[in-house]
C-alpha cells in the first residue's frame, strides 16, 4: 500500500511560525511533525510515500530528500498554488498506482495505529474510510455522525458527532471524473454520504490538530516530557 501525506497548505493559523517554515517541518520533541508520520509508516513497511508540496515546499524536499534516510521512498507532487485537499490528491493520483491508498494530514499528531488502514478491507459499498476522533474544544460539534455499521452520515443541527482525524483510506474511484484544479474535500465527502459510499471508524486515542502556535507548544511540552521519561527509564 502507498500513502500520501498532505503538506501543501500555507498554515495561516500558525503564523508567524509558518512565514518562514512550512507547517510539516515545525518540531515536536525536536523532530519535524511530518517525520513522526514517516518513521511510523516505515516501521510498518509502508515505504512508498507521496508528499504534495507548495508553500515553502523546497524546504520539505531539502529536509526529506528521496526519503532513504527515513526508511521510505518519497515522490513529490508539486503544486504551483495549493490545490486544497481533494485537488492535491487528484493531481497526485498517477503516483498512487490505482489501488486504495492511505492519506494523512501532515499537520496532525496522533497515535492511531496506521496498520489498521494497511490491513483494512473496504466494504463493497465503501469508496472511502475515514478515521473519526473525539471533538476537540475548538470544534465541539464535530464533522459527521457514525453508525454501528460504520456508515458516515451528516451531522444535523446541534447534535454532536465526531471529528474527521485527517487520516483515511481512499480509493481512486472516489476522485473519478474530477477536473484538475483547486478543490476542497468536504463537498466530495458530502456527495459520498449521499451515495451511501462513505465509511469510517471511531478511534478514542490521542489526536491533536496542530493548528495554532499554542497547540503546537502544548503538544511539544507533552511529547518532550514523555520522551525524556522514556530515556530516563532506559538509563
């Protein structure tokens, strides 16, 4: 299985940090955020990685190179202007080999076990399988609802649902017929819901949308303390 890491956004909410550094290179426990994803994928044997780049993308390419230093093989999908999530994936489809592929937002932190998606078999009705998490304080109602059969539906009114984690398994069929260009993901997800083709799972573990400098600082403090504790136990 191949994986795509989304890394082309401007990171508007992370300014001023992202004025000179792309968000996936911001550090958590002295390691770029996206490097955590790459090393976990490499450990699972998911080594063929596509990364889309735009804003300050040359820094990402310089740091990660072809991926060999991190145990993976990286191919870059370069965007002259950010194409948003669906547009970026659509442009990269020729690099993803026509089979279901994993997609991970480059600006989230999670301990979700990626091997679940590597081993997951899509139901006959599923074109996409989303990982859903508990709603953070800044997004209290969530994005979607999820039933016991794993079908995703729209959230209605003030009824809370779950938040899309930015981790998913997509099929090329989900993007069939799309014209190249800038395109958000949400309209496609809503269309898949209407067609009964959107599935998902709930994950109760650790997840952070690293969307502001404050959240980044809090996460860095937490993970750095965890790493130090582990090192002290080894010593």
